[in-house]
C-alpha cells in the first residue's frame, strides 16, 4: 500500500496524465528532491514511465492510486455531509462551465471573467470545508488563490490556458479528484 507522500506524487501524475517533477512539487508542496526520489522508486516498481517531457503512470501506478482512494476514502463515500457537499458542488460546477464557455465565446469579457472567478472563489472556500477530512485539499485552495491573484494582476492566461496552472485546469483536476474520492465515474455526456 502507498504511503501518503508516494500517493501524492502518483496522484499528481494521475490527475495531470503527463507532468514534470517541478509541477508535481508545486501541486503537492513536497520538496523537489522528495518528488524525484518517489519518481525513481516508482519507476523501479514499474508504476510510471519517464519521458522527455515528464512522467506518466503505467497500469500498476494507476491501480495503486485507485486502490489508495478506495481504501482511504471509503468512509467519506457514504457520509451524508459529503454527499450533500458534492451535490452543491455539481450545481456550482454547472455554473462554472457555463461561465467559462461564455467567457471564451466573448473573447475574454471582463464581466464574464469576474463571474467565473467568483465561482472559483466559492469553490476554494467550499474546499476548505473538506480539508479536515482530506488535508491535501488545502493545496487546491492555495493553487486557486495564486491563479486568481495572477488573473487579478492582468495575467489573463491564468483563467483557462491549458499548459499552465490556470483556474480552469485546477478546477478540472479537483473535479477528477473529488470523483475519485467518492468512487464515481466522470459523466461524459
């Protein structure tokens, strides 16, 4: 079974699909040296594959991550408060997706940008409610706050650009993560 830091590294890869050690360090707040050690150990166990642009999970690594979610979050999956939290999130998620779509169609309208950032602010606050049960979620709050601050500084790429830690990318990763915690498949409709 994976230890917490090992899971954190593999989970970052699981959520990003392909990622660099520096990005894993940023996502997890683990020192880069620890990330590299975990990557090397995982490579020896045939859990991941190192490529020129980063690392990606192999089948064994994916199975280990999914197994960790199952074992560590089984009790949360049936808690009424968690299920209600997720139901509220889905409503917020629908608004966020609509706001992102409208913002993209408008070529970056500032009023629409503010609406989508308000959704992200709300989610960051709501994630704070989960931190006592899932302490690593504090990292999502930190990342959202940083990206929103960068948008407020005029760096609008941090709204949706797919190659950086944009608000949209963080939201997407969080959604994947909470679905895994709850043992739910992603709705692809």
